[in-house]
């Protein structure tokens, strides 16, 4: 049995953010940020290159925060 797996770099196994060629202090996109969050730092391209999905998660997160704050203010003032 012959295997063609050759992993010359030890960085291939660890999280993507600790790889030397990750981003070289460049700004990351919204999709990269959410991909890193959902995959616990293992992959930065899990959501693809389309920014609409990353924006959806950002607006959903902000909307849930605002709704929770308003819920707490409204129902806390009634008690």
C-alpha cells in the first residue's frame, strides 16, 4: 500500500491563525472572521468568498443583542 501523504510543515495540523502565512497583519474579511469563529480557528475559508453570509451573521448578532436589550428594558420596567 502506497500513501502519497507528505506533510512537510508541522503548521498544517494546528489552527490557521498560528500559521506563518495566515495574513501577515492584513485586515481579514467578515467571512474569514465568522469562519474562524465557527470552526474554532481551524479554517478561514469555510464560508467562502461571498460577503453576504458573513454580513447576515453580523446583523443577526447585532439584532439579537438589540432585541435582548429592549426586552430587558421593557419587561424590567413593568415589574
